C-alpha cells in the first residue's frame, strides 16, 4: 500500500481506478457488476464527482488485488489536499493596498493569491506602484519577489529606489506629464 499511496498521493482515487481499469483492459460496467457497486456510482467516482465509501473502496481494493484500505487512504489524502488548497485561497495580501485596475484582465475578487503568486508578482513588478510593491514583498517575501524579478530581468531592488530618487530630483517626468515643445516655442525661448 505504501508504494501506491506515495505514487498517487493527492490524485483523486477515481483517476487511479480509471488508470487501473484501462491498464487491465477492464470495462467499467463489467467491473461494477463484478464488485457489486452500482454502475452510476462507479462512473461518478471515476469522474471525480463522488467519494467512494469505505465499504465500496474495500471491494475495489479486493477486486484489483490491492492491499485493503489503499483506495480509502487515497481518498483521505485527496480530501486533505483539497482542504489545504481551499484554505490557502482565503489567505491573501491586504487587498486595500492594491488598485483593482492593476488586475484589469481578471476578476479581482477571484484571484488565487497563492496559486498564481508568480503572475501576481510579475504584474506588480511591471505595473504596480510603490505601495503595491511593498505589500507584495511583505506578503510573498523578498526572496520570492527578487527571484521572479531576476528571472524576468527586472531589478526589483532598484526599481522603486530609483523611482523615489528620480521623483525627488524631479529629473524624470512620466509620459503623461511631459510637455511637447514646438519649433516656435524653442525660437521664443532663445530670444534675448
């Protein structure tokens, strides 16, 4: 059982059963009839829409020649993994620090902050402001942000430091604040 559990840990046991049936050239209906499990129940289990009760899991183990409890353990491990993933979706940064427009292409309230960490970090590095950057570093950690910044050839260490220096020196104007001078303006400015 340990080998099967390690090999398939976190995978829905229905997928494992489907693989075993295919490998042994067995049809679902024939297997269901042989084990006494209703065909609809077995099909829903294989598709991942249903859990397999322990009594039925033991029948599957016996029919496949697996150690008793293998399918039940796989089901518990799968359920545990799903619960951990569900809980991690509720862990997110301080959303008041982010502008919703930063994630214009997705539903801001549906962002998987843990699962899509690299996409979130890249977006903040590309388009975020200093407050968003600071919250991203606080939430994900400086090491993860710097790793993604260096992988994307962006210097996260210097990006905001340089922006602050440039803003304080007022030597850099953003494109929307730049003034376009015409030839007439230049001619007027050189008059003495």
